[in-house]
C-alpha cells in the first residue's frame, strides 16, 4: 500500500506509509488530531459563547462573567470564551452556520469537549448546531439545571430539580443518537411494528415524572402543615439575585450556620429561623435566588417553595451593592415577585456588601427604579455589610419593628385551668410579662390584633 503526499510544510513531520510505518501514521493522527479521552467524573473542558443584544460593554462583560460563573459552579472548566451580538436569532441555528463553523474551529484549538451557548435553544436548534460543530451542546437552561442539581441537598429540592430536568429532556429524546431509530417488540406483526427506543425511553420518562410528582405532593402537604404552625408569627422572607449575600445575612441575623459559599445558587431550600430570642413571634426565611432569564420550568418547579414569599408579612430584597449591575438585579427580582403575585407585600431593601464598594453613597436606595409600585411601599432601607456586627444588630431591630408594624399590646387575665389558652398565647404572641394573681395568670401580650382578640375572647368565655 502506497501513501503519496506533496512535500509541503504541514506534512514535514508526518511519517509516510512508503516506509511501511502505517501504525506510526495512525498513532501520529491520534496524538495530534483527536481530542483526549475523558474519564467518567472528569470536568468538561468548556468553550463558552456569550450572546448579547449589544447593550453596551459593561452589560456584555457582566453577562459573560455570569455565564462563566455558572459553568464553573456546575463543576466544569472554562478553556476559552467569546462574545457575540445578535439582534435577530436564526431559526435553524440561532447564530448561523458560518458563525458556528468558526466557533467550532476555535473550540478545537482550545481543546474543548463541550460547547456552552448562553441562550435558550430549542431542541431542533441544538441538534442542528451539534451536526455543524461536532460538539456536544449545552444551552443556558441546561447549565442552570446542572447547577441546581449539584447544589440540591434535601429530598424536596432534589425532586424539584429532577422534575425540571426531565421536563427539559423530554422533547430532546429524539436527538440522543441514531440508536433511537431501532424498534423493539412486534413479533410477526402480531402486535404491530413495536415501538422505537426513543418511544420506550419517553414512556419510562413519563412514568418517572408521575412518580416524582406524587412524592413531591406528599412532601408539600407536610410543608403546608409546618407553615400553618407559623400562622401566629410575623414572617420575613429574604429574596434577591443569586449570590447577593442572602445566606450570609441570614447567618449574621440569626447566628445560623448555613452554607454561604461565593457561588451561584448555593441555597435552594427554604430555611426558617426565629429572629427574636424571646417570644419567637418573628420568623425569617432564606429562599432560592433569582437570575436573569431564569428558565420558566425551574420557576414552575420551585413555585411551591417560593409560595412562602406570598405568605410573608415583609419581603426583604437583598441587593449586592458592589455589583455594577445591581439595578438590573433589582428589576429582575421585582419581575419575579410580580410573577409570583407578591407585589402588594411591603418591601425592605438591604444593600449588602458595602465593604466592597469603592465609592459608597449615603443613600444607594435613591437609585431604585420608581417604575415599580412596590417602591412606594418601602418600610425602610439600609446599607451595610453582613460582616459588621453593629450594622447587623441595627438591621435586626429595624426588621422586627417593621414586621410588628400592626401589632398591639394588651393585658389578658387567663384562669389557671385554661391551659390551652395559655399555650396558645405563648405560641402565637409575644408574652412580655406574666404575673400570678389569685384569679389567674395576668399576661401582657404583644401580637397581631386578630390573634390577641382570639385569646381575649377565649379567656372571657372561660371566666364567664
């Protein structure tokens, strides 16, 4: 067998088969023209394409930094990136065939094995891009889903993430490979032609989704019972853009020890703690963070978890004041709160990470977007660092005062035999003082008017 080649520069180092060294030729090609094999569990080498609409260099840099942070948060390695602007996406490939051919060439030079596109791609667009580039493709939704899956710790969060993940994969089954065209079953046409492997996989996926939804419904009923037990408490909810420092602030306010690492979506589970040491009448909860272009199926999956926001007495919007994009973060948070139906709940804006601000201002909340009606219902605002104990103590007092805005104080005489009423008073109100008298226990209560009225009515009925 002969191998002929012109003596050009790019072939100088290629061993020719004329010498009978065919094995050397194959080995040279394998070492220089194929991607290294990746063992299971190894991080992907990702080449990231950030797609914007040309909104300015600062916005483009922030968008690129965000997708790079998400890729690293899912445990992968970024080997290269580039930014592109497109005002009108191509319906077949989103960016166009020529653009992706150039992207594939650059990704190959960087040794990438996964191409990440910061856009929401349809299943057909994903398949077309994979055919053009020869790379596996992950869009923005897939990356966020992977981050959620990596950080989900409790059973409820894992079920919610798996439901969203399976719903994402359901329309993409047909693009998993040529083996999906094989058929199974159907002997001698007695039972029809059978079903393709893709149909079999879709049926199993639907069965798994039904199983997960039933399990989640059981967990949700238990969660509703827990929330009913806090009906007598003023409830504060921390919301905001992901990585704004909500969990760090939660730890500082309640002396909790929750995981607060500097990475997106570190917190997925709603965690509640008592904000007041005595009485326990104010409860504060930390929730999952928001992000621009958050996939709708993720928000739908976490709708029951985020339902606690709509039941809150006060919504605390935490903003990373050191991020130049914080006005966009605030607008994104307001949009998600509007979607959840929490527009009318009073707001308390906390500008966090002030220790990282290079040019701090006395009143950063003056730059809040006045287009939202909720801005007019601000209880108050503060700018601080969660590492400053004095500022955190002032914030704690301000939050308690704002949450108890409609509370009133009263004195109620409860007979000693009315143990159930006494227990209800301690469970639903703040007992400022308890005095023993001949007729019963004189309680000085502070709490919501309707709860105090209920206790007064029960005590009166027992005395009469």
